[in-house]
């Protein structure tokens, strides 16, 4: 898919010696694509230093986001996906202070839709899915963004499932207390009336 979008063909693939990269099926797949494979020496992650460093940055970012809002470990995939989404929309010196999104697509990424990970929110229930007298929204916890669709990934606190919704109202000053199973207000330092503001 990336090759079709970029117009460039992948020529080499460098990986560790994990079973997913050394299987016969994967070897045949690479041969069919005429893809040169480079395997690192066992126990030598420094041979693939750029990827290892990037993985560490993403994991540290995900861990910080989860810790800040006390998100259970079962949602680690959502945190990692959100960290990658944000990294792709953040300027980097490796790309002359542009974003990976901009280098790949040619356009600047929008940032108005970005929200605080783990915030409490309300999901709008479409009229087709409810009766006239039922509630129009449900409480949820914001867990990230969709890549292909415009929408938010929200953990619905009633159904206990992750849902995709476009109509979401955020309360970034609140989070869900998973132990007590109730909302909890949080203090945002930069939102204090007396705190200095950057202009």
C-alpha cells in the first residue's frame, strides 16, 4: 500500500532474527517480491539502531500517556497507536523540522482534532440506534484516532467495547477512575487562571 501511495519500491528489509522474519513463508514472500533481506547478528540490536531508538521513544511516550491517566495495561496497543499517530504529526530534525506526515503526503497535518489521551468523553448515539426517549450519549474514555477514517477511538464504559465515533464531546479535565468505576476531576497546570500563558 505504501509503495502504491509513494511511487517508490521497497528494495531492502533489515530485521532481527525473530521467528516471524525467519519463517519459510516469509522467505518465500520476500523472494516473490524480489526483496533483499538483511538480518542482524543475534543479540545485536545496535545494528538496527534507528529502529530500536524509535521503538524506545514510542514505548516511553505510550507508557507516559497511560501512567498520566491511569489507563489499564490492557489498552497498551491503543496507547502505542496513538503515540505513533502523534509522532507522525510532530516536527523532527531528521526531516528538516517538518513532520513525517508532511514528507509522505506533501501536505501539512491538521492538529485541531488532537485531544488528551485517556480523557473522559461522551459519545453521541445516532438516532438510528436509539428510541426517542433514550439517552443521546454514553460515557467513554478517549483512546486514540482512526488511521483511515475520520473519527475517534473511544472505550464505551457501558458496553465495555472500543467504538469508533465522529461525534464526541471531550472533558479533558476529567478521567475515569478504573478502580472506583467513577469519573474523577484532574488538575491541568497550564489551565490555571493564575499560571503564565505563552503568547
